[in-house]
C-alpha cells in the first residue's frame, strides 16, 4: 500500500504505522481468504520483500539447446540420409511413384526445420521477469502412432495472474511444474512466452 503522508510504498503486514515516517495507517479492511491470493496488497507485500529483490537479480536458466535444437537437428540429418536411400530405391524402379518419397522427405525437412527455427527464436528471446501468482496448472498428453509404434508426449502449462488482473497461460517444463503450486506468488522468469523458472516469495 501507499502511505498517504510520505508517499512511500510499504508492506502493510500487521503494522499500524508507516515504517518510513511513522504516520498511523488507516484501518485495514478485512480481506476474504479466497480474495487474498490475487489481492493487490499481496502483490505489494511481495514486491516489497527482500526475497523479491533477490529473485529479480538471479540469472535465468540457460536454454536447453540439447533437446530443443540439437536433437531435432540430428533427427533431420538422419531423416535426410534415410530419405536419400529410399528415393534411390524408388528412382531405380522408375514410374510416378518415385516422386512420393521425395515429397515425404521434403515435408519432413520443412516441419523439422520450422520447429528448429521456432526453438532457436525462443532461446534467443529476452528474459522477462514478472511478479505473478500461479492460479492454475494443467497437463496435455498427445499420442502419436498406434500399436507398438505408439508414443506419448506430456506438455505442461501454468497460468499466471499479474497485479493488474492480466492472466497468461505459459508452457513450462515437467520439473518446474512439479515444484510450483496453485496460489504461489513470486517472480516468474519467462523467455519467448515460456515459463522457465519461478522464485516463490513468502507473504
């Protein structure tokens, strides 16, 4: 809250006087428990905390280029090598069917190349730190293939709420999703629209 006498931003807590000028603070209206999680006074208290100042200075995790860029690039090379072999076999047989593997390999190159470019753009994006509350989490499981060739992928998302009420759902990682909890307030570290870290603040 803001002291009406000196204009300082203060954490109200249970205090009755401004910690800067000593002016008596107005009576604090009772805030319902279900409103406190995203109440502006909670954001103010978190921003005034020494933990918050420390969290804003912590370096962001390095981008995981091994899984987001290197692995797709290796797969792309492997795909191209296999494609050349298949194309050679179809070309020897002749006929219109020789065009099919060319189209298949070309589509794979375009899709994987696009994914690599997207991942590189996210890795190079600036780091943005936001004071936010975790208000929701969800997982999304996708299945590809069938039978013995079936594989599943799990994607994790967290919804953040900012002081002005803005809500943003962001992709995150499994390890980070495992340590954040709905109702946590702190510094959300984002890069390229992804939640890459979260530093909890106790208020």
